[in-house]
């Protein structure tokens, strides 16, 4: 997000990183469709002349996220190699039940088959134990419930579920996740990769003066440039940084510049600004370390209109730009072996726009809308 520090005399805006997601990074399919829609609307003169005169066709950058993310799954499918069981190969989309975001996922399924020739199936997370089984060589075999005579070996598991406590209401749901993790199928993501994207890991890297970023970016000039994009994040524990954060969070005046985040994804879980002190007052102190305290990003609002649920809403808006990426790697076979990166590429973008009065930004959670980028010279 664009950030303009309200406490600084130098108000020149810069870019700040909100978060890093490694599981169920959604709307790659819908982002492509919305950016194509905006190009179409420009072509049929649907925009007011005052707007259209500053927009050229090449200014509307169409997101290639659907095709790129599908290609990433296809790369994993190919890297898996030959079938171990003799059954045909497939990719498995593990989804929530009921799934509200099915249309976004369909736009990844279509190019996966049409452009890459890869068959995929949708598996509700709560049906994982019933519809899959592990062979002795850890091959994961999927049996479609509507065609029990057919069997497929799973090359890649694409998790669009499994990131929320709501996905694990029963003990068998934890067994299902373990069952899938133990398979030889490539996981997107594996449990370790999912944990690497959690708020606590981001906090460890982004706490001011943290030395940990240099472990991954040993070039000091690169590390310092990346660190400049981090909004300061603090723990709420007994460390020196944690004690400083607790003072900031308990004081209503200083808390007004922060957001309190739990280890959750999907939107609608954060506590903002002056709501933080009363929230902490009701929360047992033993639970405080499960949260991180992040300095608020303060983007300058723009004037625009949002179409949501058939209604046009006009006023101040702010945007959040997400960049999709595909990374496929092979772990080292022994200690000290760094492994091998097989593929690593940028995979399109997602622009989310919301009213500037809304703290949350989740589209599925009902706060924002999918948008597209228009690049205009100033």
C-alpha cells in the first residue's frame, strides 16, 4: 500500500508491505476477469469522456494471474514425474464446504486443462479421508465419488482450505491434514510453507533492528531496501520489543496508530486503533503473545466509485496491490544441502479497492472490491 506518514514533516509517499500470504491467496481468477472487463468498458466508450481522455488502452494493465497461477500448478504437476500407481495423474483442489469463492477457483481450473492439459478435481476438505487413500509408497490416490470405478494419482494438492480454525472442527480434520501432508504429492503449500507466511514470522523479520532478514538476504544493500518496505511490527511478549509494544497497545493515544493481528488469514480478524486497549483488557495476558502489533499504513485517499452488490458507492477510496508469485523448489537431500529452485516467477497482480472509512480490506469478508491497475503519468 502507498504510505504517507502523518507524523513526519516529509510527507512524500512510499510503498509499505501489508503482509505475505503463502496459503489460499485467492482472486487470481477474478483479477484477470475484472482487468479484462475494464479494458472492454474502455473499448465500448462506457467511461465518462473526462476519464476516458486520460486513459489509453495500454494504460490498463491486464492481469495474467489466472493463466500464470495455472501454469505454476502445471509446472508442479510435471515436476512430480511418472505415476507410481499406474493410475492417470491429476491435481487436487482442496476446498471449503460450502465454498463461496468457487468462481475464482474455476478460472484457474479452466486454463489448467485447456492450456496445460492437466486434469483437476475439487475435494471438500472434510471429505479428504473418505475420497483419498495413501499407497505404500506414499502415492495419494483420489477416487471421484461420482465415478468410484476410476482412480487418479495426485501430483499436486492446491489448498484453498485449511487456513482457518473453522476448517478443523473435529479431530478427524487434523488427521485429514496429516494424511495429505504425508503423501508424496507436491503441496501448495506444505505445512511448513504455510507457517512461514504467518504473522509471527513476519513480525520476527520486520521488528525494528531485527537481524533475521540478513539470514535470507545477505547483501546488506538489498536487505536494507527490503526492510524499508516493512511497516514496523512488534511482538506482545516479555522481550524488550514486546514490553515496548505492550505500552503502545495499552495507551489509547499511541494505540490509535496500530493494528493488532492474530495468526489468522481471510480478513475480519484484526483489532484496530483505539479498540486495542479494551480488547487486551478482556484478553488473558497469557494469550497476548499470540498477537502481533503492527504500525498502521496510512494511504492518502483518492476519489472513485465502487460497484458492490449492484449498488454504486462513491467517495474516498484506498487501494492495496498484491503481486502473485510461483515458486517451486526441491528440498536438499541431506543437512547443509540448500536444495534447488525449479521455478520462480511473478504471476500477475490483484488490486483491491475499499472505502477509506473501512479498516478491513477482505473482498470475501465483505469489505473491498476487486479492481485493476491504470498507469497514468503525473
